[in-house]
C-alpha cells in the first residue's frame, strides 16, 4: 500500500502528458472507450481533442509534428536546454487553468495528421482502461481529470509488485523481516515509480510480470502444478500487453528446467511446456494473428524519421548501453531530464555488483543438512529477462540505426516486468548479513533508509525541474504546480505529507515485524524438522525418501498443533 500511494504522489507531481508517448496512450484509451475500434497498425490518427489537451497542458504550442523533440517544451535542466538547444522552457509555457480546459471527448470526425502508434500493441490494456473510465462516468470530464484517473487505474494494475517481491525473496531463502527489507528497495528505482504513474500499457506488463516472476520462483523451488497454473496464467495475461513481454516465456520455462526436485529431465520439460503452452493459449492469439496478417510478430505503428544510415559501431554500443542503463533508473520526462550522473552511476554499479555477488555466491545452508543448496541457476533464471530483453532491444535498435541513423526503443521501462526478480536476487547479496544481525532491529532499517532517501530526493529534483522557484518552499513553485495539475494547494500539501509518510513506512516496516521462517526450502532460517530439509537429489529419490519420512513429518505436525 505504501508504494501504491507513493506512485499516486508521482502521478500528481508529473505534469500532464510529460511521460513518453502518454498522448498516444491516452488517445487510444479514449478511442476504445468511445468506439471500441482498434485500427490497423500505422493507420490510427491522433484525435484533435488530444492535440488540444497537449497544447493546454503546456507540452507543445505547434499545430503539426506536435511531439518531436524540437516542438516539445522542456523542463528546467533538460538535455536540450543544457546543450544550448532552442526549445520552449516548460516553466515559461502557457498552461490553461482547470476551469477552462477542454473535455476529453473522442470523435472520428476530428482527427489530426499525427499518427497514434499504439495499435501495434494488443488492445487489452486500452480496453480495460476505457471500460474503467466509462464506468466511472469520466467520458465528460476535462482531460486533466481523465488523465489522473487513468494514471491511478494503471497504478493499481501494478499492485502485485511489492507482495510478489516479498514472496520471491522468501522463496530465495530470506526470513520475513529480511524479505520486507528487500521489498523496501522498490523505492530505490525512481524510474519505476515515474513510469508506472503514467498512462501506459507498461503498467499491465509490469503487474503481470511481477506475478510471473513470483510464480517462476515457486516453479524453481517447488515445481508443483500450482506453479504451472500460476506462471502460465501470468504469462498469458502479460502477452496481451506488449511484444517486449515475450521473453518472459523463457524465464517461466527455465524455472522448471533448473529445479531437480521435480524429477527427471522429462518431468521438468513436461511442466515447462505445460506452463508455456498455457501462456500461449491465453495470450498467443494476438501474435499469431500478426504473423498471419503482416508476416511479423509486431508491425511498426509509426514510421521513423530518416536521418541517414548509421555505421559507427562504437557510438552505437556506447549510446545503447548508456541509454538502457540510465532509463532503467532515472531519466524522467520524455527522457530529457536525467538524475545526477553520480547517483545513476552508484545505482547501476551497486545493482550490478549485488547481482553478480548474489548469483556467484548462491550456496545456501539447508537446515541441518551437511550439503548446501546450490541456487546459482535458480537466481540466474529469475534475472534472465533482463539480458534476454536487453539483447532483443539492442538488435532491433541496431537494425533501425543502420537504416535510419536513429536509436529507437532503447528504454529501460521495457525491462520492468522482471524488476521483482532483479531486486529480489540483488537483495540476497546482503540478506545473509541482515540475518546474522541477531535480535538487533536497526540493521533492517538500512535498506529502507537508503531507498527512501533516493526516492524522496529524486521526486524533489523532478518537482524543481517542472515547477522551479527561487524563493518557493523546497525550491518548488506550488502555485504553478497547482495550475498544472488542476488541483488545489491543499491537495498538493496532502500529497506531500502522504509521500513523506509512505517513505517512513518503507523504513519502519521491517523494524515493526518480528521474523519468521522463510517460505523457501530452508533458507537462512532454521527448519523445524530434518525431514523438511532434504538435500536436492534426483526426483525419484526425493519422492521415495519423502514417503519414508512422511510418518515422522505427520507426527511432528501433530505435536506442533498440540
């Protein structure tokens, strides 16, 4: 709940349409809500209502090519202004007040020459958002109220993030308090809070991805048919979000393959195929349809500007890797406002170091047995989505670079469906040290203190970039923020207090809860019975020993209940 409310604070803080492609996402939601139509990729047009709303928000002032970098206003300290570019500063842009803003009503008769590229994606998110807007009676609201409602709707789609992070950490072997400390690191990724607080189909992908990663963790440690059902269902739902979710099928399948407790290779393969098959049955229709109609998995929804053919390999490698890294942690707005480079570098290197250590030092003590459990493959599988999707994005970008000289699609938000796996595995690099701290409470607050400090500092920088003031409280022009958001000053004060309160919750939650057994197969907590901590063997041997130990186990459980 704390992270959900923190995301809502970001939704209130971010000016209208000041996130990547938000006008097009908003346009597709309105079209789906009003007409139910989903045009052929490349043929959908931006409605005049959306173009008017973008101008009223201060995002742009022109009539054509509305959202190109040259025609968008830019927040204070953005890249273009810093490099001497001639763009309109957003703090000086004219913003129409709430009472004079237009109503977001879609009409096929009023379209612009701008293309809406979102019909290259499956329509599920837009259908859900449109239905929610219509059921809430929002078809006659002004665009700013519609935008805020749709942002909050998308935030609730990402509600599984924290529960799935806690569950995954427990599966990896962390105790309850340690898992809560790991969950606090979700605040450590400013880009995640920023992107999920926007109108975007990424919210559906991130929510489904969180469940898929948690189910994959269950598959890697238990491999039950319940895990097959959960992972297959999450995979199927996620496939209805966007094409960059497809590599999640690799994670789900490999999670079963690396689990020796399931049994022989044939049994592992059967469950992997069952989970993948369920995902394809639930969500593969759209991609099969694209192959039949267009000959590709995802046709282009927008023609890229030709600026010449690119051939500089070293520039491409440097630009693509840095672009993916920076936009995974903190490059806000339409990617024009980066957080301070030292902060980004510290976050990137810290995450990389923790992941490397957690994967290479993954021999976990297993209760009272002599042999530790080797978790290296399991942990590697839970972060497999990052290198797999990153490689896919880089290959696509290289193709576009050699043809057009541009680097499209290199955004870290496409990696966020697996952010639960990344944070859980990275947390296991320092979890053993927390577990060994004994009864002391304060060490469990350290991850929350660091994460909340980064989160609060990042939001403050963003507010100062959007609404700068030389003499305002905290360097923020609160009146300008009120005009941009269409909310009264007391609502903004409430949002600020709420944000501070949620950061304190992130710090104090591990402190307030007593520890308990991990849900994993042993972990760092002591197991209750030697029979529950059998070392990993071939599946037939494990099942045979389980039958032998069952009377002892049942007798122990009876005594425990007594």
